[in-house]
């Protein structure tokens, strides 16, 4: 009596449900991803009666200053003398840069003037002062 050999199993992986799996993984990662947003130094900005919104935030560099004379740019607390260097490098990379200053309402005006002089030395002349709407 002769036995018949069974047909060998097909070594291919079925790919019919592969797009569904990829789509579900894509949705999962989109839902679970949290983007880091720099909150800066905790400040209370002064109120304003009228404000204008910047159209694009792509060309904006934020300078934070609080009442304790701390200055932060790009998640790092820096000294006043380093503002022109850091903003100068950013301005050299992007000539359409707008510097948005987020200044605490109790900050001394001398610190604000020092920051403005450093920005002028870096040729960053497009400056925006962030406020909250009254």
C-alpha cells in the first residue's frame, strides 16, 4: 500500500489584512503621542485692551523673563549677555524670525531694556510683546 505525500504548506504569509493592521497602528500612535510644548518660566503677562495674533508660529522665537530676573530661551535659563548670541544664531538661520517676548508684569524695566539691547545687537528687530486679552 502506497501512501500519498501530503501537499506541503504554503510558506507565504497572508497579506490581505496587512493594510488594516498598519492603519490601526498608525491611529494608535497618533492618539497616544504627546508633543512637548515648552511652557517657559511661570509668568503673568500684563493685560491689553487690543491684541493682534501672529499668523504663523513657525518663524517665532520665544524669550521668557520673570520677576526674579531669569531669562529662558529654548528650554534653557540663560544670562542676559547670551541673548544676542542665541538669537543671532537663530536670526542667521531664518531672516524672517519674529522674537516674541513673554515678560512677567512685575519684571523690572531695566531687565527688559537689557534684553531689547541684546536683541538690537543681534539685528532681531521684529519684536512682539505677548499679553493676555483683558
